[in-house]
């Protein structure tokens, strides 16, 4: 089973001003002359982490990571102002032009997969391939599944009870709205309580087996607040999409090859999402990881993702004048 590539440090860091007084943190690592790949983190609002660069052979890839608006090292922190799906797609174009990249490979997980697919549909000439993990389609039904007793709550009734215990019973029918109201309120204790409850629920549901690394990622209140606040902002606005999510937007993908990696027991984004995407994206291959859920921190998912990026490197190395993969 393959593991992540060794940790590396960036060779360049950027703070890129974009619309609405936002400043984006972007860094580059690996081979400056390599295959350009943009890492799209999930959430919305999860930010990149210490593993984000490690899915790619650093001799083959020019690795670009980016903290989306309001999270990680981007500023202003936890801001939901001027923070929409269209804004993020526009930011990707700003980054591409700033770094003088003609076209790139997109690597995205969960919300990052949805964002990458929207971008590729709008700018197909700028994307030569994609690797997508734990596909989130952004439909109303997908949001209801994750935040209802009748959805994921039926699989994890103990975790669901723990989540709703933080809210009065009248709020249980619409936890997204209840979380959002607290997270934008003036009560700091209520904000942090809602943020921790929401993020813990998602973390508990995201792996097939309990994973302390995933739960430990919530220890930083700065990160947790941004993730919860931005996620609830997007979810309460249905990701700024219509009720069918990204599916009506998926055009122009016919000539873009891709690999979809999805855990069979994904309870955040059920496997049906990946099958539905594959039907809409004829150039894609679906790899089902038989012993995994949603999280990229699971060993089976990591193995499949590294195999996918290695496969893409072999496929496109000649186009970028590169030698053999390691």
C-alpha cells in the first residue's frame, strides 16, 4: 500500500489580493518546471494542512496549494463577506494567471471536488486532467443527508444525539440554520460551542474506523471556527447553487480525463454521488476504496490518491518534458 510522499517545504509563498478585500495564501513546492497541480481543499473553509503537498511526487509536480477565502492563512479570518462559489472560481483564475500557468491538473476532495468540477466546466481549456475524491455534488438532498436524523443520523444515532444536544429541540429540524445563526452571533461562547459541535459531528462521520488524527485536527479553535462558520454560510445558501447542485453545471468535461476516488462506506458523501458524476463525465474512471469512508486521512484513500497522481504523472510527463517517475 502506498503512503504519502515525504514532507517538503514551499519554495515560494504568495499573498494574492482578490475582490472584496480578501487576500489569498498560496504556496508552491516540488519542481518549478513540473506538472502544475492545484490542490483544492474541502469544507468549505477547511484550509490546507501539513499533508496537502504530500499526494504528489515532488520531482514530477509543481504543487500549488491555496487556502480559500476566509480560512487558513488567507485573510480576513472566518469572513463570509464576498465569499461565494462564484468568488472562489474567479479566485482560481486569478491564481492561474498570477503564476503564469497555461493549464493545470486539479486535485480536489469533497467540497474541493465540487469546486474543481465547476471551474473545469467554465474553463475546460485550462484543465488537462482531474483527480477528485469523496465527491460532493451540492444538491439539497446531499445537505439534508448530512444534517438530518433521517440521513447520516440513522447511521450514527449516538453522534447525532451528541450534536443536537447543543441546541434546543425547536432547532433540530434545521441544524444548518441553527448553527449558522450561532456562528454569526455576538456570543463568543455560543459561537465556539456551535463550531466545535458541528466540526466534531462531521469528523466522527468521516472515517470508517475512529481516527484520532481527524479528531485532533479540531484542537485549533482558529481553524475550527473558520471551517464551521464558512461551511454553515455555504450550506445555508445551498452553496449558492440551485437545488440540483453542480450537476446542471457540468458541461465541457468530455475531453478532460479524470480519476474519481471514493470510499465505499463514505457517510458524508455516499458512493451514489461518485457514480452519478461518472455518468456525467465520460472521461473519468471510478476507483472505489473498499475499506474506507470519506476522509483523505484513511490509508486506503491515501493509497488510491497517490496511485492516481502517479498515473497522471506517467501520462503527462512527456508533455512537460519530464523524465521517469520515481
